[in-house]
């Protein structure tokens, strides 16, 4: 049943007829202690952090490295959440690929934003809300 919940959440952002669906803010999804939902939320945060890491790589390498370290923390947490209710081992490569798939959706969104506004993420309500949620998640995970 937990797996079905995760699949249903993923369906919220899977492209239909070649057009990407809008993602819901992570905070709206994380209203449960369900490991499948927590795994999806941490994958989304890792994907967003991967984009921030790339965005700052040239201009602010120290900031890029901070995002990279936090991304690793999120990947490990996502993988642990995903495995906590599974009967079989999930390869880390599977979790990494799922994060990359979500990161691609954020990249496409950033490219659209850049074309329209001249900025990748600034002023994007979804990314701003997700960023706040992910900062809180990283802080919580770092304190564990």
C-alpha cells in the first residue's frame, strides 16, 4: 500500500501527452509519517539541491559545495526512507536515478523561468516554497 501511495505521488509530476504537469509544493505532500511520502519529499529536495549546486558551481564554488554536501545527506535519507518499508533491497542507483529524473523537471522549469524572467529560480513560488521546506529538512536531518 505504501508503494501505491508513492506511485500516486509520482504520477502528479509525470508528463502527460508530452507536457510536464505542475508539481505540488513539497510542504503540501509531507503531511504524514508514511516512509514512501517522506522518501518522495527527500528525493524532491535532493533534486532541487542538485540544481542549486550546478547553478552556483562557477560563481560561488563554496556555496555549490555546501549544496552538494546537503544533497548527499538528502540522498541517503531518501534511500533509507524508501527501504524502510520494502521487503527487498533497493539499489542506491535506483534512488539516484529517481532524483535525477526529478532534477530534470526542476531544470526544465528553471530554463522556462530564465527565458521568461531572466532568472532561473527567483520569483518562482513553487521553488521558493520547496526551498524553504528543504532547508528545514536539511537542518532536521543534520541534527539527527
